[in-house]
């Protein structure tokens, strides 16, 4: 188009979530976007309020023929899109929704016959991998705002729902995203072998940039390629992301309800839940992961699986409580991936082995064998050498007594038996 109004609406409903890490990251993203637009001769227009009302008002002011947006999948996003489409149509304007912007393969593209979504990942992935993805487009070199429209001052972090962000939070924005993606293309070859190594931290850390639209998954797949075992394993993770998006698009209610109910009667134990939140469970690998979340607003994927299993199957506490806590702190907290990964681990989602329990000690031995991940995030245990750091309660009494670290809040064998009984297993 000859003239475009790049618009960001501070949706007051979304700002109410009050995730300080997301607010800080989003502020970085808006700063970066505004600068990129200014370099091209335009700028970012910001409004605050109800999205439908603000978009409709501005579209009328500039006599826009079309409003463009990227498709999203949550129940709230779908309702917002429908309301905007109807309001614009009443004014004689058209809403153009771009599929395949927030996912590589749009929801509904890869579905079994007579189904509205895929419920099992492996057959979904086989078909997903055969899809021909659209080619990424270059950014326009020049842009022009309509006469009388000026760029807006950016909202402060507080206006975006912010507070005190995590001390080691990553910086947001497209330029930082592209720097990280370029670096990742050089090391992705080792992903298949090293992605579960907690201390090695050999993951892309691109999830916040995908969540905020600083990168498109389509471009990530194109840049990474599939010409090595590591690249193929990483692209499979992009497919997992699409898998969860297509599930939520078809079943928005599973953001709060069990996808596959198991008849769980979850325990109410606020003291145990608080210990889990603060990283004070007495199981060092669990506590290290939760403290990584507290200090970085991000957590290693293997660690997410581990702590989710500990909460839902060892403590037998409702997955919704864990998912809500993650959304309060994760900078990449995405409704589709967060809620449906939690359900996968809890056994109420798409996992074909719903009653598996991840033993934190075995997980520590496999994925942090030397204890370096634990020592990085649990300073009380840094003086313990080697793998002994994973079971500090086995230390001699004099050494154990000198530690400012809690005893385990639950016995693993007893907890596993409780879970099996609760799920009706022998």
C-alpha cells in the first residue's frame, strides 16, 4: 500500500495480566519497532483502550480501506478478531487476517479426516514436515504515514503492566532476535545431542522472540534449514509449537479445562505449592529450575517438564496452579504452549503415556550429571562437589547441618504411590 499506519493498541484487558517480565520485554520490542519504522520514514502509532474501538476510530479517521492483523488462536484472540471484523464491516471496511504469521503451518491445515484438529503429535508432524512453507518476505525499504498522522510516544513499562522485572531478563526486540538467530544457525547442529543438557544450555532461547512476533517461525525454519540432525530436531520443536496452537484454535476451552479428564481430585497444599514456587522443595534440580525462572523469567525446556511433573504428579497439585504461575513470570508465556504443555505433563493433554512420572533424582543424574546446573542457581549448595549436590540429605550430619537448605518436602516413593492410587492404578 502507498500509505500504512503501523498501529499498536495497549489492550487494557491484556495489561491486566501484570507480568513484569513480559512488560519489560514488550517495551524493548516497541522501542526497537518504532526505531525500525522511523528509519523507513514512518513510525509507530500507539493507542490505549479497547482494541475494536481504537482500531475502528483510527481507521475511520484515515479513511483506511483495510485493516491487517496476524491470526491468533486463544479464545480471547478469536473473540477479539470476530468483534473487530464485524465492527469494520459495519463501517464498510475489510479485516484481512494473515494466517501463517504466528505459526509456520496455519491451524487447520494438517488435520485427520473428519477432524478439526490433530490430537497425536507424531502423525501430525509427518504431515507437517511435508507442507511447503511460504517464503519469508523482506521488510519494506520505505514506508509513509498518511497526512496528519504522527508517531506516538511509547508507553512506559508501567503502562504495559510492568513492575520489577527479573534481574537477568533477556533484552527484547527484532534486532536482538536476529542477532540470536544468526548465532543459533551456527550451533544448531549440536541441538539433537545437547538440547537436554541443563548445564550446557544448548537451546536457542528464541521462544520469547517468537511469542512477541520479533521473529516468525516460518523464517526461523527457513534460516535454520533441515540439513543436519540437530536442525531437524530443532525444527521438530517448531512443529510442536504449531501442534499446540492448532489444538487451542480448535478447543479454546482447554486453556482452563482438561483436554482429557482423568477424574483427578487434586490436593490443596498451599505450603507445598509455595515451596515449589520459591525453589525450596529440598530437591536441588527442581529448586534450581524454579530459581532460574525467578532470576531470568525463562526456564530450560527439560527443566519445565521436570518441575511440572513434580508439581502435578509428585505433589499432586492441579496443573492450572502451575500454569498460572508460569504465565506470571515466563517472558515467553504463551497460552497455547504453556497450558497444553502443562496438560501434557499432567496427563490430561495429548500425551499417550498420561501416567508417567519424571523422577527428579533420575532426571538430575541424566541431564545434570555433574551438578553444574544446580550449583549455578542454588548458591547454598555450591560447596558440594560432583553429583552429591543432588542429594544433600545423604551428606554426613555435620556437613548437612551446616547447609542453609531445606529437607525434602515429600518422599518420592510415597508420592508416586499416592499418584498411582489417585489415577486408579495398581
